[in-house]
């Protein structure tokens, strides 16, 4: 009886603490801070796929069908934030940088935003592929 109870608790706790980010995601749209305001981007002009494993993230992005950038590194989930630490990519200013995104998952959509010094830096929406 104790074995059944323990197995049941383990199954339930695994579902409660399941990582909702695992898998493949496609870019839907984004808003980004620039010196004089914000710019926006939407698929299909900007396409990107982000892959999330248990410990790492990576992405590759195209703009108007041409390679634009790629990168990735390790991440953790803490205090309702998806925290990325860039370890590789073709944008030197991101290498070694840690960014803590507030997030919300609604159905198959992942909304995340980055605020620094009280200012919105980036807000994106991604759609789950698998």
C-alpha cells in the first residue's frame, strides 16, 4: 500500500513541477526598445525557432528569409522568471549576459518580457510547436 501511495505522489508531483518550456517554439511577434521608442517584428518577416531542453535554450532567426542571428546557452526558471545566460551566438554583446524574463504561458502561447531599470526592453510571444 505504501508503495502505491509513494508512486502516486511521485506521479502527481512530476505533473505539478513539469517544465512547461520543454520542446520547440516558433516566434509570433515582438516589441523591442530602441533609442527613440520601440520597433515591432512579426512572423513571417522575422522567423525564429527556439528549442528548450532541460538545461539549455537555443534559437536561430531569419529576417526576410535570410540568416539574421543565432545563439543560446543555459537557463533556469526561478520566481516566475525564465532566466537565460548566453553562452554562444553571433551577437558579441549578448555573450555572457544574463537576462531575466517575466513570463506567462496561456495555452500554446508563451509571453515573455524583459524590463531593465523600469523600462521595457523586449516583449515577445512564442507559439509551442510540440
